[in-house]
């Protein structure tokens, strides 16, 4: 069954704004001088204080290929279960009561200090936070990092 539906525009006839509030509100960006940073260049007013340098974006760019990617792991993530799995896979070695792990070979670039060292660890890593080194030494382990070798 077809139902006659009245057009909404009919009820707005005679109203100047058709329910849109003040007249200016439903116009394009021309009523506000353009969108965003429009109107800041190439006409009058370039020499006004602050317009030339203050907010016209940053200078230059940073190439994405130069950005270093940090792949970090926390001490708390080096659990006995994970270390045991790495020993079985040949990625780590058991040394007495502790473990020896080369995190650089496993693809990690930094060791962070969140969590606690479950066992004594001898860790080789590119970079290490001071808190992580302190916790590993407190548990009877040792950290060999490129940073430590460079400063020594």
C-alpha cells in the first residue's frame, strides 16, 4: 500500500532559514574566511607580527627511513617458562642456576626495568635502562650492552 508522504521542505516555506538557525550557519566556508589556515599568505598582512613564523607549520621534515625502531622487552617478560622455551629452541643457554640470553640476536634492542628478574640472568643487549641493569645485578646476574661497552 502506497502512503503519501509530505515533503519536509513544505513546512519550511516562508521561513528564511529552513530550521538551520541563523542565516550564516549553513553556508560554506566562505562565510568564515576559508577553512583552517586559509587567508594567511600571499596578500596583505604578511609582515604582521607573528603571522610569518608563529603558526605556519613546522620547518622541514624527518625522513621515515632515518627513524630508529626500538623493540623493547621488560625484565618481567623474561619468565622461567619463556627462558626454558628459548633454551629448548637453542636461543638461550642455561648456566648453573641462571640463564644466558642474547636479546640482540632475538631481535630486541632495549631491555626495560618493569617487573622483577625471576632468576639470575646474563643478558647481552644493545641498550639497557639503568633500572633494568640494577634489578638484574641485584638478582645475581650481569648485563652486557653496547652502551656500557662504549662508556667503559
